[in-house]
C-alpha cells in the first residue's frame, strides 16, 4: 500500500511533541523497540462521488488527529493500551463516527453503545454492550478488563458498574446528531414499506450515513499488542441486538502474534469469528497478516455474504488493512514512520 505521506518517526514525533527521542538519547544502549499503530473509522459505501471536499477533509483530519494522539503515546513509551484508548476516545468524541457522539439510533430512538478491548501479552479483555450514558464506552470496556472479574457486561448492569468507576457520564441527548436521526427516519420509512423489521447495515443504500464504527490496534515499545473497537451498532437495531464489536474473537482480538479490530455486518463477523480466525491462521499456519486477513475477508466472509473490513498488525509491526466494501476509513503509522490516511479503495 502506497503511503500518502512519508515521514520518519522522528519527524512525526517532532511534529507532535518533541521529547521522547530526545530523552532516549541519554540511555544510549537502551533503544526502544519500534512502535506502530493502525486505526479505522468504519467500512462501507465510501465512494468519492458521495463525498464533498469538505467532508473528505473533515474525515482525514479526524483520522489524522486520532492517529497522532495514539502515536504520541507510543513514541513516549506509553503502552499500546493507552495509545489505542487515546485514539478511540478522540473518534468517540467526534460526531463523524458511529461511536460515542454520533452513534446511530436504535428503533426506539436511543443510542446504545458497544465496545471492547484486548491486550495481547496477558490476554486480558473487557467489553460492554448496550450502554447509554457513559461518554466514552471504550474507557468503560477497559475498566471491565482492569477492575472487574468479568470480561463482558451489558445494559443496566454495565451502567451500574460504570458508576463505581472514575468515568464521565452524559445525558443521553449528548449522543444526538441530526444525520443519524435522519438515517433512523429513513430506516423506519423503509421498514414500513417492507412491512418487516429492517435494521440498516453500514452498506445499505437506505442508510444515508453508512459507516463509522471505530477501532485501533497498536504495538508498543515493550512489544505488547493491544486492540479495541467501539460502535453504536446498526441503525434501527432493536430487541437489545448486539453486534460483533463488543465480542472478543469476533470484533476485537489480540494475542502475542497479532491484534485485529473489525467493522462491518456484525451478524456475519460473529459467526465467522473473524478477528480470532485471522490470528489463528497466523499462529497455527504461520500465514502473514495480510494473507490471513484477505483469506477471511475476501473469501470466507464474502462467501457467507458478509460485508466489512479489518485492520491489524503483527508482533513485528507489519500493518494490515483489508476490506470487501467500497471503502474503509483507515490510517496508520508503521515502524519506519510511514503514515497512511485513506478513505477509498485506492
Ligand atoms: N460491526 C458493527 C455492528 O454490527 C457495525 C459496523 O462495524 O459498522 O454492530
């Protein structure tokens, strides 16, 4: 994949905040391991003709800011867990993505948020589903990982646990955005015409805002991989529907070999155990990360009828971004400092 910008890690670090490499020079013999980060802002019908130059610029800027925030943590020798949380919080706070503020609406006109996080060296994981008042769901998922004996919590119980943690709460109205509301109205109209329950997928034409789940995967200077995903799920979802994003092994997975975050039609990603499957192909069959991801996304998932994509990296920092949709919001900094920010297929 051709990077659209090429910077050395040092140049990028100096753009962000010049200090970590300067500090490291004092410890001559102890060079940190190379770091890398990759993020996504959802996959779907992302085509140039549907974009205005302003919107394209807004997405690129939002991706760059989230990427730089995470990379900044890594080059200051912070952990991959802190780096991905930083990137994801920025995307959750942006109304452009289907996570946190800007999340899609349920059938009942609410925002019901799902998130998960996993750390590769110790296989710790945390996930939450159906949360409505926690400003940054990814931070609650991480609290489940670090401060509870469970891996996954949902609904009222998750909110109750959240109250015992140092987290920010908001009025549910905080998550409202007009275009997500309009998408729900479209979906409800569509549903009436079809006379059947029609949750809208990121790829559905009737969904005038078709994408936006967010995810991040990073490798830190200690060689630890972490992966995370956060979403509002599908427009017009009901019956407490939960997609793949908060499910470890489906929407998010990390071990010592790789870390993966997914986006797409959750029902397929759950049944194909997408993120674990990619890591398993790498671990047991020694497949390179891009080959393993392409096999799952373009072959296995496509044959089942599932649309979407994945991002990830391996323990050497090799970056992968694979999708079978028209586009995927994605950005990365590799171990050599090459920066990629892309929206469309090419
Ligand atoms: N995977 C998410 C879900 O099914 C949606 C998305 O990634 O756009 O809930």
